[in-house]
C-alpha cells in the first residue's frame, strides 16, 4: 500500500488499543439520569484537572462553547471575542443564531485581545447599547497556528473582567497543548476563567467528546442547555471510558511528542527554497508555511504533495498548514519533508 502521511488535522486521531479495550469493558447506564458510571467518573476527573467544582461531558467542542454562551448570557447581550476566534469564525454562527448574541471582535495576532482594548470595548450602561455580558478567549489559538496566549494576559484580562463584573469563557479545545508549552498545569490557566471547554477528540485521541467545566451553579444551568441542544446522551460509557484514558497524565504529556515533531518539521521546511516559516508561531502542534516568496499557490502545492502521499491544509492563497498528532511519527515527518523537497525542486 502507498504510504500516506496525514498532516491536515489532529481531529483525525484514532482511539488507542487501550481506549478500545476500556470502551469494550465499560459498564453502561442512562447518562441523562446520571446513571452512566464512566461519564460520572470522567466528569469528576475533568473538574479536578481543570480546578473547577463540576464538569459535564458533551458530544463536541462546538456544543460545549454554545452551552457556555447560553449559560453566561441573555439574548441581545454582547460577547467580546478575538476576531479570529473559533467561536466567531467556525461554529456556524451559533452564537447569533441560537444564543441571540451580538459580537464585538478585537484583533490580536498573539491570540487574545489586549486588556485595555477589552476595557474600551465594554459597553457603558446606555439605553441605546446592548449589554456586554461575556469575554471569550481561546488557547491555543487555532487560526493563528496553534499559538499560546501569553500567560500574563489571562491575569490582566481577569482584572478587567472583575472590575466590570463580567464572566470569562475559555475555548480550550487544545488547552493541554498550551499548558505543555507554558510548562504549567491546565488548571493554572483555567483559574482565570469562569468556564472552560476542553476537547478529548483532538490531540488527546479519544473518538468523541468535550467537557465544559465551571462552578456548581454554572454547571447546573449548563446541564439544561446541553439537554435542550440534544447533548443529553444515554449509554455514553463507551465514549467516556476512552475520555478517561485521554485525560491520563501519560496521555496528556505525550502531546509533547507532537510539539517536538512540529519543531522538527518546521526546521526541515525552513531549509527548503521558497518556504518561509515563522519559528515564533511554531509553539505547539501546528506549522504554518508561507509560500509567497516564489508565488507558489497553496492549492497547487497541496495537490503535488498529495500525489506523493502527504496531506496538509490550505491556510491562505500562498499559505499551508501542517498539524502533527499521534497519527504521525518522526519517520512520517522525514518522509513528508522528502516529498516536499522533491516537489519544491520541480515547481
Ligand atoms: N476545530 C476544527 C474545525 O472546526 C476547524 C479543527 O479541525 O480543528 N474550538 C477550537 C479552537 C477548535 O479548533 C475546534 C475544532 C472547536 C472549538 C470545535 O470542536 P468540535 O469539532 O469538537 O466541535
């Protein structure tokens, strides 16, 4: 069979043998009535890891974020988000369509708005204005290449939020990647936020699922919205057994390998003619390659490498994104670099 190295996403990760075994042996119960033992165990584990009172299991990160918005806000309120936040760009406008929110976006390519810009964006009490009700953050930041929000930013944003009595929600789909980069525990980042969503189905390798964590009062309300959106599932034990392994210490620290492979890939790519890499961007498991120097079109480049067994994603007319995950090892990266070298030599 022809070799195929898939560097498009970390959402394509498959459950490990250990996960499959645990799923197969999992006791099951009706989770809507709180009777699925593994779901309860996973929710408690996630709350502990994130340093929150409670957590709930949901089918996806998109639903986790939407439930958080519904719980924190009322229709007609406004949320402050970074301009390229996943909640704004890639969740089908659920914030407007379902939660009835207005959005104030603030651009900052280091991943999170400056606290002073947030402060300026908070609406004063005035009969003409919507009420600012929530600050949304994302760490790592997906669209800026998996970069990590500077740690001190959280502290400063929290200060602003407290001054205006506003809650902060964190889209932490890849929070553990951020924690590893910063050399801190995930809860040390989460402590600045009232609610946090984490994904099990990306680099952590579980087949399905996310968790939303927060205070007991917050989660009590959030549970209702999860049910309303159809996220009250039944015998979830099979999925949650995988999730428990996904959140094990060993599995979380394995993400470091993905980061090392991304560094190795970035180093190899930047030595090739016509490819520019901003090494500052390569912090976790994403590598953005700029092909504009030789006006190499991303679609043409991607087609050529695909023919030779390497998959990546378009990130702009002349930009390509590579994502490392447990599905690719060092040998695969070496293979990918060889293919890209051959392709850039003939284009
Ligand atoms: N991102 C997906 C796509 O939707 C782009 C991907 O391929 O990585 N927050 C962030 C920061 C995300 O990257 C994603 C998924 C989500 C939320 C939504 O999670 P899911 O896919 O579980 O709904």
